[in-house]
């Protein structure tokens, strides 16, 4: 017999890893680049990856086998979506005086969403 594979659970773990990358790798890298133009460039390169994980979380919410999985996917998706919009607005404004504060707020939002325990594991 082949083992039963929890595909939605595996996909949720992979999506969580992308959210963690956003919070723990991308945001700190953007904080360190120095100028608003460099932040905009870094975000331009990474934004498609963030949009992809947002789409994946939307699909996982729809296909989750239970309410807990749906809630987890939705919470992560909402944090990613809000963070993506916030970062787009920060980059578009070009306000260097608030950029670091904005990036810190985005990282905190993502970390809060990540700290909610995964119901499947």
C-alpha cells in the first residue's frame, strides 16, 4: 500500500516557508539596501514571488480539507496581501523617512501570522 499524502498540508507548509522568506529574508534585505530606489528595484524583482504565494494561499483556502486549514491559509493570505499592498504603497510614495518603519511593520504583520500554530502540525 502507498502512504496517503496530505497534499494540501504539504502545500500549506511550503506556502508558510514562502511567507517566512518574505518576513525573514526579503524584508531585512530591503531594509539594508540603503535607498528608496534600491528598495523599489528589489521589490520589483521579488513581488511576483509574493503574488504567487498569495495566489497559492487563496487556492489552499478553497481546497483545505477542514475549517482549521482554511482559516490558516486565509490568515496567511490576508497577511501577505496586506503586506504586499503596504509595500507597494511605500515604494510608490518614495518616502525614505518612513520606509524602514513601513518595512518593520510589514515584517511584524507577517511574523504575527506565522506565529499562529498550524492546525495540521
